[in-house]
C-alpha cells in the first residue's frame, strides 16, 4: 500500500532495463519506494540495473519476463505478486522501435513489433489488472508515446502500435477507475535513450530524468495522462488536426 503521504512503496517494472523506466524507479526510490522488482528478458542487464538501484533499506529483485510470451503472462505476473507481496505500482515500459526501412524489407519483422508493443502490452496489462483487482488497489503506468497521436510516415508501424496501446490503456483505466485502480498513460516525445541512440533528435527532445520528473509529478496529482515535456500536449492538439497534406510536410523529418 502507498504510505500515509501517498508515496509508492513497491513497484514492478515490465521491461526492467529500460532507460526511462529506471529513471522513474530512481525517483520513486528517492521518494521512499522500498521494494522494486525488475522484470525482463536480459538477466545480465537486469542485474546491472538492480545494482544501480541498490541502497540501504531498498530491496531490488529481478525476474524473467518476455513481452512476446503472452501465453504465460497471467501465470507469471500472478507468481511475481505471490512472491513479492502487494505491489503499488506497475510500470509497463517494454517496447521496440525498429525502422520503417527494416519493416518495408521484412514485413514479418513489423508483425513481431506489433506483437511485442501491443499484443504483449495488452496481455501483460490485463494480467496486472487481475492482480490489482485481487489486492484492491494499484497504479499501472503505461509508456505510450506522442507517436500514438498521429502516425508519421517515417515510423508508422511503431506509431500504430502506440496508438493501439494508448487506446487500450485509456479504456482499461476507465474500466478500473470505479474500483479505485489507476492507469496513467505517459506520452513522451523524443527521449535520449538506448532506443534512440544515433538518431537525429526531434523538436522538444528530452531526457529520461525529465520524463521521470513528469511521471512522479503526475502520480502525486493522480493524473490519468502525462506528456513529457508538457508542451507536447499543446503541440499535438494542433498537429493532430492538421490537414494530411500539411502533416506530410511537417512530419517529414
Ligand atoms: N526513447 C524514446 O524516445 C521514447 C519516446 C516515447 C515512448 N518511448 C517508450 O518508452 C518505453 C521505454 O523506452 P526507452 O526509451 O527506455 O528504451 P529502452 O531503454 O531501449 O528500453 C526498452 C525496453 O524494452 C525491453 N523489451 C523489448 N522487447 C522486449 C520483450 N520482448 N520482452 C521484454 N522486454 C522487452 C528492452 O529489454 P532488453 O534490455 O532485453 O532489450 C528494454 O528494457 C518504450 O515502450 C518506448 O516505446 C520511448
């Protein structure tokens, strides 16, 4: 359960080596989160991430989790809750960007990214919802993207996965709200992480720490949607209504 001041005391990260997720967890730990479970597919990367979080009074565990293995999500996530006790917050952070050129050359690879970013996220989130219903509380934080707001011709497969995930997370949040369970949708713009390494930065590019600050502020005020940076909310309020021929030019970079 959150403590008397509303701070998260325990958290599970699905995609436990994500740069953005780890920045968020560092903020939570600074804010008295004492139990963290990092779940992912790279044991070495998870151990390294766990070592980076370890400090006195904080328990950090790692556990295998593959977003593509939807058949086992319900059982795996139930087992994590059974082993580690109630978890206040689950951060759904896994995702794959890919390149549009790569997808054009190998259509099956596009289907795999859809499977990970959307299919895996849907089954994992529903499995988390089962556990939140059972324990009677919880907050699911979903890393969507501004790419969900409007598909760009340079990465529309990724954008389509995020649009699907964003819509799903909003619906899940509306369904769970009467039970006192929260779902926060986070829409970062371009963030300097391993995922975007070597790419040209987009306007309003930001850092994992800045996204983490926005998420923590959002958690404190019970936000259902967080933009990072916040100005992108207003930028995309305009962008999403631009006529398609204009959008083609604006989004060409
Ligand atoms: N960076 C940006 O500009 C940006 C902007 C908006 C939204 N986002 C979203 O934010 C989230 C985190 O991204 P990031 O920037 O922190 O990138 P990142 O550091 O590359 O993290 C991506 C994470 O996804 C995990 N992952 C990928 N496929 C997986 C699978 N099949 N099973 C389990 N884990 C898997 C990776 O694990 P491995 O270590 O095993 O590869 C890694 O932990 C993603 O959902 C991304 O789409 C990023």
